[in-house]
């Protein structure tokens, strides 16, 4: 199953190839090579294995975040929740948390 995880863009690199993105309190460097449109700090993106794959419209973000937060909180050891947690852990292209 392919699953994307929403995150908030905190900072975009000068060359606009990467961004620091906050995923539910974990900050990771995320690639911007394949995203559908430019992003700036404050935007939300959908991430898949370290790549931002699309910018999430501002009108959609509240509902999207609420769904993921509910999934992570209530699902326990559910397979989909495990996929979301794995995606968050694997989201950084550098493999480490950014301060």
C-alpha cells in the first residue's frame, strides 16, 4: 500500500529542492523534486517516502489532519496506522530529525 503523510512546511531551501517539514511534531528534510506546485513556509504537503508529492489546499488541511490524528490516536496496532507511523519515520531523505 502506498500512503502519503501530511506535513507543514517550515522552511524551504534556497535552491527550492528541499524543505524542512513538520510531521506531527517530527521535523524531516523532504525533497521537492516531484511536487505539483511550488510551496512556501506555512503550506502543507503530502509526503511519500521523503518526497513531497502534492501541496494540500488550505481548504482541505483541517479535515486531512483531523483524519490522520484520529487514525494515529485510535488505531493502536492497526496496519494502516503502522503504515502512517512508518511513513513518518522514513520521510526524511537524510534519515535524521532536523532541529
